C-alpha cells in the first residue's frame, strides 16, 4: 500500500520528468502532467510521447509481476481502443526511479524485430497462464492477451528508462551540457525551474484547468535564469535567518563583538536579529562565490576596503555636521548610513544584505565601529 511519502515522491517525479521533456523539446511543443497519462509530450514535429513514471522509495517498482508494470500496458491498450492515443507517431515510455534485476520489461524495451516482439508476447502469455486468477495482475494480463495486436504495436514504440531516484540527476546533466557553467549555477537553475514548474502545474490544477505547459512558457523562464548565469550574476545562496533559528540563538548566546557594537549605540533587539542574519549569510555567500569562481579573494578584499573607506568618510562628516547629537545618536546615523550603502564587486552589484553582513564582519574583527569611542568602550566592557 503506497505511503504518503511514496505518493509525494511519485508526483514530484512526474514534475521532474516533465521538466526533462521541456528541456529536450522545442518551439511549438507542449508537455502535460496528468492529462492523458503521468506525462505526455506533443512535439512540434507531430509526434507524441506517452510516459508513465513509476517510483519506489527503496526497490524496483516494475518487476515481472508488479501491478505498476502491467497496469501501464493495460491503460495504453485502453487508450488505443478508445482513440485517445494513436500508435502512429507515438512513443511509449516507462520510467523507473530504481534499477532492479533484468526482467520482461527490459526485453519488451529492446525488442525491435517482429520475431523479438512475438517472443516477448509468448513470454508474457506464459506468465499469464501460470498465474492464479486471484493475482492482482491477472485481470490486466487478461486484457493484454485479449488485445495482442495492440500490445505488439505498443512494444514496437516502447522504451524502458531507469533514472535517478528523484529525477534530478538527468535534469542537472542536461543543464550542464546546455549552459556549461559551474555546478553551483546548475543547481541554482535546476532549483528555480523545478519551483517554477511546480507552481505552474499546481496553479492549473487549482483552477481546474488541464496542466499543459507550452514550451514557450518554460523558455521565457529559462532565458531569465540563463541571462543571470551568463552575466555571472552573484546569486544569493541563502535565505534570511529567523529569530528562532539555532544559529541565531547561538550568536546571541555568544554575543560576539559586532553585536556588542550595536548594543552600545542602542540598536533594538529585532534589528540585532536582522544583523545576525546578515552576518551569517555573508559568510555562506562569500565561500560559495569564491568556490564557484564568481569572485576571487583579491576582489573580496578590495570590496571590504571600499566599505571601510566609505565608513571613514561618513564618520568624519557626521563628526562635523552633527556635533549637537549624543555620541550614540551619531553612531546610529553612521550605522544606518552604511547599511544603505550600494556597492559592487568588480562590475557586479552585490546584494544589500551582503553589504550589511560585511560591515558586521568588519566590526566583529575590530576594523571599524559605530560609536566614536567604540574601541575604548568595548575594551572596558571586557
């Protein structure tokens, strides 16, 4: 009996397979999910692909006596008989996310000549006659054996594919071949496209519309992502940390220097949470960008020097223009001014939270401060 986790895997696998077909088809084509089958492709050339996707959490889902295997052929034969599918120009695909021992399905997939096809039919017939009538696949095989010519026509255009457990490996390989960039960008494009197709299909289903995805819709989204990658855009590999996140709590427990710097200029607690999030995100993105060769260490150091220079200029300006304010208030103005700083690494604009996170990192390393007497005050607090 399928579990909720297994059903979720199965549906997600369909979306991954739909994305594979979008990546491999062309203008004028369309891919559907749960319309004529699990996944179907209408090619601009006039051909069709009818695909059924079978998944399992830990074993081969299409053994010789599996319901998934024979129900698939049973459904295809019924589709031929009612006219919803035509064998002419149609390719029938069965996809499995787990490999198993070679069986009848492999022979059906490799059969090319009429003799090989007839041999397969005989083997299926033997399996049928050896079964008890109460067996779960008996009724499916009974239908198949009663429609041998339709069965043979399907075998002629049948392919069995064993893929990865979630279907992601195939997508990432296609993307690697298409865009020829680092693995980090491939992962980014993969995740973005999977999110996009999931939202597209779910929206269609929620609106009680057929989940048909025109190739042009996918291509518009892909071009946006491709342009980002081609421009070597500094992609954000992080998400904002919430106050209850374990790493945020650890930062407040340790209360490092950059938080002390905020405390002495009376920055409120909720803003300190944002500061922790920016501090943590900066580290992750810096490591990822350097590792994926989007930036080098020299560029990162030059970026930090630019921020230090801006901080120093702002500090001097405020000491002249805001003499009437308390030191803590001048510190707040300095902090908020630097927080809003727009900056680039090389010719690439960086994310605003990265600028803020870098300032916090510099403050943590005692390279700058917000209160004009920050160094003495923090030394006294020790």
